[in-house]
C-alpha cells in the first residue's frame, strides 16, 4: 500500500478507537533526544501522535489544585491512550511493519523530568498544535485539555505539516498557575517551580501522583 493509503487506513482505525486527533511526524531530526538506544530507535523515521480530549466537567472542578476526580480521570485516560496505542501498533505489525507504543505517562528520569519520548514535541511535529506558555501542547481547537500518546513506526505514512501558531495575547494559564512557573515568554517556564508544587500536592495527600491540572483548565485554546 502507498503512504497515502496506509495513512488513511491507520487514521480510520484511530477514529474507530475514539481518539480525538491523529497526526504523523518526521522524527529523524529529534530521535537523538529520545531516552531510547539510538541504534535501536534509528529504525523508526515516523511517529504517530494520538490525542484524547479531557472531559470538561472533570476539568471545571479544578480550582487551585488537582482533585480526586481529576486524578481518577487522569489515570483512566492514560489507560485508554496506552491500550489504544498498543492495539494500533499491533495492527501495524500485522501488516508487516514495526511499531513501538510509548507509554502516555512514564517518567524515567525524575531529575530532568523526562520520559522515553516527549509526546508534546512529537505532537507539535505532527501538526497537532504548538508548545504554549504552560509548557504543554496547545491544540487550536482544544487548547491543552487533552492528553497524548506516541507510536514510533517504520510504516510509510504521509507527514502532517507543523502548525504555525502561538498563544498570542492569552495569558490565562499565567494568571492561574499555583507555582508561578509560567512566564510571559514560554522559554522562561520554571520547570523546577512546577515540579516542586506537584511534589507539595502529593506530600499533602491531595493526590497520589505528580499532577496539577490548573493550567490545563485555563487553556481552552487561542482567544
């Protein structure tokens, strides 16, 4: 099958699995940044970025800290993303190609707060949005009210174009961040202030994981 036919088929499967969006990225220039063996990951030159929308009523319940409902929703959504990525990868393998699903939420380097692959960077390269002031992927339609998962593959697929967008004058996330980690210039995002606040929430027994959700709630997309 051609790259166009492959893309049409896999995108249709992702839609049947109820993913909210789908994009394909060329990862050849960013593979060296992955926390995977470079010789191993060099077999993949494409990545499929998949996203699922968060439920608005759950997000709207967040005020200045995460809620138990959001914590449960977060875990259920990660399960959905991981299972969907696994099933889609299995379909790709059945067609004679290689596919590696990357866990939606698995930190392997806490000092640098990194997972095997940056889902938001892959999402940006796949045309799903841009990196916002909140250090998250901002989708033109959903803002940051979504979560992502990634599949690395050698299947010939058509690439999506990178979105030329930014947050413009919107500073909704900056005003609400409980850690004051978000700045006017996105390059100044304070990763450690954010992480310290997440650890504080966990120590206080608010939730059992390093999550917040306040800036996710604030980010509904460009104004």
